[in-house]
């Protein structure tokens, strides 16, 4: 069987789906691996490095896609490329089925087997395939580094003969994987860290990392069975808004990570709340591409309101593409290993397997 990956649009996506290390594993599993020319050049992975491992490189992407049994990408290819796909081919990536519904429906009608990895169930057996966790972990770390880089004061407390510089105060909104890594990173760099989340189970995790959990009075646990946050009630939102309004008066840096799968990101920090923040404060909004957690967030811009810098980026992982690609490639390999019938050397779509049943799009 032939596994294929072609270059992404590098203006939007610098990550790749097959690293040299992982291409060798596919070949050992019994696959042929075919990649487009200069596939990993921008990350320092030369064509010659792939070829030495047994990978076939070609400059004809149309021929490449036509020959594929399995296609692995970061996201859905553009229409000119998906129009080439044929029945019974398998396409694996982060397909964002909520936003790409019409295009995905067309591919399903063409009998393409589509697997969207952000739909993986949160079960122990799927942990090694969990692309949301591996990528969010890096995003949480990088968001703190980026926010600190534009904050114009020192982060840790510094005691000098001339006086003491107080530690920066950081608030992390949303204590999922990205939020927890943001807490850990900010704490390691010497900041005082506070966090809030609609899931009460997050309190223990936040405190284990040295953060202080801000509890909304009378809050209920807004967590789905799958471990994700669900939308809060209007009463909860009002109480959270009051708590945040007061907290933001003393906060220097805010990292926003709150997302609801398949929906617009909740607006948590409103215009009136920004007025409470000190000029020179920084907000990094990781939810920018899904509408943002902050009023005025714009994708790929730094907006200044009342002296507060609000940063939103389309894809923060483009700033860590080598690390992100390494983890993503391993996640996908583990997913395909589960999907592959090693005895008969074919893809086995066993719908009794929860991992396969939850990720396939019908």
C-alpha cells in the first residue's frame, strides 16, 4: 500500500505530516511512502534524507495523489487537489468538519474514507494518537513565550540594591492541555499564576502546578463525558464576568485558551473588562481563529486598546513547526498502526473499534 503526503500551503501551514523518522516506521510496517518534492526542505529535512530511507520523491502532485491508498495531511487540501481523489482512498488529517461541511460531504459522496483526528475519543488507548493534546501542549508553551516577549517588564521577582521588581501576575483562562502548559511555563519563568476554567475538576490540576484557581461562586461542573468544556449558563457567565473584572485589575498578562469543540469560541473578556486592566498589560488569545475569547481580537494582528496589547495568531504552531511536526507525525503513525491490518496488508475500517468509529466521517 502507498502512503502519500504533499506539501501544504506554507503561507498558512509550515507543519508536515511525515518526518524522516516516521517514514522509516511506515516502511517497516509494509507501506511504500511517496512525498512531493522539497516536502520537508523548510524544516531542514532534505529530499536526499528521505530517499536514503527508501521514500520515493516526485514533483508530480497529481500523479502522487492518484497513486495513493492513504493520504496524510495537516488539513483538508484545496479543491484542485481533492478533485483528483478516487473512491476507496483514505484521507487522514485535521479536517475541521464543522467548518468544511460542504466540501467534506462531497468527498464522502465520492466514497473517500475520511478520518478527522480532532474527533478522537478521550480514552486511554487513544492517548498516543491525541493530536489535540500534543499540539495544544506546544501552543500553551509558545503563547506564554510570545506574550512575555512583548511585555515590557521583567517576569520574575528581582531584588536589587536599587529596589525590588515584583513578579509579573499571569492569568490563564481555560485550564485544558494548552492552559496547563501555559501555567507550568509561566510558573517556571517566575510569574505568579492564576487560572480559571468552567470544569471544576481543573482546580486540582492547576494547584498541582503552583497556580491559584479562581472559583466562580456556586459554579457547576461544565464538563462533557469526553472531558471537554461545554457551554456555560448565562448565570455562570455573569458570575465569571464579575470575578474576572475584579481579577484583571491586578493582572499583567492573560493567556486565553478557552474553546468549545465545533462552536465559536466563548467571548470571556469583554470591552468593559479591558478598561480595568493596567496599560502595558498583554493578552495572548489562542482562540483567535475561532472568534477569540477577547473583545477586539484580530487574527495575525496586535491590537492596542486602553494601552493593553491583544495578540491573536492564525497558527502559533508555525513558530514551532519542527517540534509540532514531530509530535503530529507520531500521533498519525499510531493512528494508522491501529487502522492497518498487518496480516493482510490493508486498511481495515473496523467500526466496532471506538477510535475508528468516532473519527471516520460518514
